[in-house]
């Protein structure tokens, strides 16, 4: 299941502010991950938010390209790296991935770093 539907994305100002206020976080360069195991019942095991700082990347074209690369690398690896661990919890995982790098990375590098990031997230959940 290599899709990323809208229902799997974290939306809503209340959920996002709750995530950033009550979450744990860690760095795995070029990403910063904020995560929280939420108490709600949700049909999807994980909801995700992608963000890129406007301070570092002024042009919207660059921010959109980075977010597109992040979504693609997450979509390709979420099933094998993350979902097997999250389904054991029986509660949904809400998390955000923020790009903190100073320049645009290649897609291959982002794919490798996303794999490492998802492995670390799965380890921290247990």
C-alpha cells in the first residue's frame, strides 16, 4: 500500500498545536521529527505533517520541491519501516517531519535519510 491519502495527513489547527506542544522530538539531519502517541481512535495508524522553513527557503518553488521529495520518500518506506511497529500500539501516532537542511538534497539522499529517520522513530516508540 504505497499511497499517501489525505486521511493519512495531519490536518486541523487543534491537532497540530497539540502535537507541537505535547510531543517528543529528535533530530536526524536533515529532518527534525516531533511525535506523539494520540489517545483518539483513528482508522489510520499514523498521521503525518511535512513542513519546510520559510526562513531557510524563501522561494515557494524550493519549499514545494522539498516537501514533494519528503512525501515521496515517506510514501515508499512507511509500510516496511513504520506501520508494523505502530499497529502493535493500537493507538494512532501523530508526527511531523520538518526539513532543517540548508540546501536542497538529492532524492536518493532524502530516501536514505528518511529510512534512517523512520527506523529511529520506530525504536523510540517501543
